[in-house]
């Protein structure tokens, strides 16, 4: 006769079962986040291609399609998919701080994740200057939250893991995903969940690698500053691009939070009209830039990095304006890629004052500096740019530029844009 297990043995078996349950949750979540990131990337490229094809056939179509598309996207967002506005990273940050599972689900539930995908694609389809990487973070958090309903006591860790895995899979940058989890999402990283978070990031990255191969997001570059005189570009980019990034963040935070009361009231009562106006502004920016200001800005950033002479000096300010207009009107969509693209444009402009051989290196400095200015996460900024370009020789200059840009950004915007915007999604007493 087999003896009955003791109480100690039963406790051990239950603990072992819970441990493996958590591992299975993180494994399944990592694979799903990777698949979602790739699916959104493919769909985003297709949506942008359709919009470009429309402009090739009808040059002025954006002046009708973009404003009406903005109005429709904001209406659908407010009516059917609340809490999907903007990047999605502020929602993921807020969800980690909220205690109530029901309140969390409003920010990172499956319905919210689905709405984020649909509305982001709609925005790209009508020419919005938005990215897919921030939305991938919210979608990743939503997937992990949904799977994690089997383990409700670890929901904050699951949201963190899903968000970080979203960054890793979207850019094919696993190290940046880890750094993002610690610096931007966590701010108080949980040691006991770190192994599972890293595992989720690895699995999401592995899924991306298996389906699209091992690639560098902006293509490999070996550009370096070269002569000591070119190192002057480090403080120049840090100051100029850091201030510009801080001003962008300031704009997103001020509208509509710090406007006069009469302006707040008008915006609250006329959200669709405001979105249409912003859409017209984006169409104008796109027209003046020859179509370059639409979409994620990936192509323009890559051109600036690998052959900056082809990027107009007016590209950076027009892309800056188009991205700000796309963001402040409440349209779902990220600012990751557009910010990197604006930074690349600014870097290309600054590079005109330095020898031609330093062009690619100065563009990298511009990307890191502007992105740092926007998000005020300098470690994430230089790690993600270094990983996206495979350029290890620029690590020290990128670190220095990010450090300078972070200080300059704080002169005009005291708090990083993601954490400032996350407060809008927290419950108020």
C-alpha cells in the first residue's frame, strides 16, 4: 500500500506546481508577444504602402483623407476603444501602479490591445506620423495580462515582462528590452521576477528571429567620429537635439493638461474637430516635405544614416510638427520611430558643419540625443540605437551625447513624457 504524502510533501508539490505554472505563462506569453509584434510590423508596412500608393495616384488626396481619417480614428477610439490613445507605454506604466485587476484590464485588457492594433493601423493608413513600437508595448502588456489571469498575484511583473518583450520584438533588440524594463517601465525592478522577465524577452526575440531572421533595425553601420575635432558634434547634438526633444515632450504634456480653462473646455467638447484640424496640419507637413513626414519615418532615418545628403534640411522640423500634431489629438500611435527619425534628420542637418566622413556618426548622435530628450531614458536610448545599428565603436560618444541631452531636456521638461502622461490614466480621488 502506497503511503499518503505528508503535509510537507504536499506543500512542496504545490510550490513546484505554481513555479512551473509561472514558467509556462511566461513562455506562452513571450511567444505570443513575438508573433503579435511581427504581425503588427507587417501590417504597418502594408498600411503605409497603401497610403503612398494613393498619393502617387492623387497628389492632393492627403488634404481630404488625412483630416477625415484623423477624425474617424479619434471618434472610434473614444467610442469603442478608450485608453488606447497615444503611445500605449503610459498606459502600461499606469497599469503596473494600479492595484485593482478590473482597473488594470481597462488599460491592458485584450479588448484594449486589439483596439490599439486596429487604430494604429488606421492612423498609418491615413498618413499619421506615428510608430508601431509604443503600441507593441501596450499590446505585449495586454497579452501577458490576459495569460497571467491564471496567476493574478504576479500581474505587475507580467505587465512589465510583456511591455519589455514588446520593445525587444519590435526592434529585434533584446538587450534594449531588458534596459527598457529596468529604466523606463520598472523604476523599481523586482528581483524575484527578473529571471522570468528576461526569459519572456528572450522568447519574444527568438520568435522574431525565427520568422524574420537576425537583422539590425536600421542596417549595420561602422561610422565613427574619426578625428578629435569631430567630437565637438557630441555636445552640439546633445544640446540642440536634447532641447528639441524636451520641447516635444513639453508640448505633449501641456496639451490639454496645462492650457487655459477655456481651451481645455473647447478641446473636451470638440475632440473630433480638433483631430480634423491636426490631420490637416499633418497633410500640410507631408505635402511640404514631399511625402516624407508621413508614417513612421523609418525610411528617412535609414537614408540619413547611410547617405544623409538625400535628406532635406526641412525634414526634421516638418516631421517634428507632424508627429506632435498626430500625438496631441489623441490618435493611437507611438513616438519611438518618429522620434528616432526626427533625431536622424537633426543629426544630418548638424553634420553639414562637419567633414563628410563623419555624417553617419553625427546622425547616430542626433538620434540618441533627440530620443533621450523626448523620453528622458538615456541608457535605453544609447543601448537601443547601438543595437539597432550594430555600431559598437560609437558606444562612448553615444553615452556622452545621451547624458548631455538628458540634462538639457530637463531644463524645459521636468519629467519624462511617458511617466508624465501615465498619470492621466491613474484613478483620481
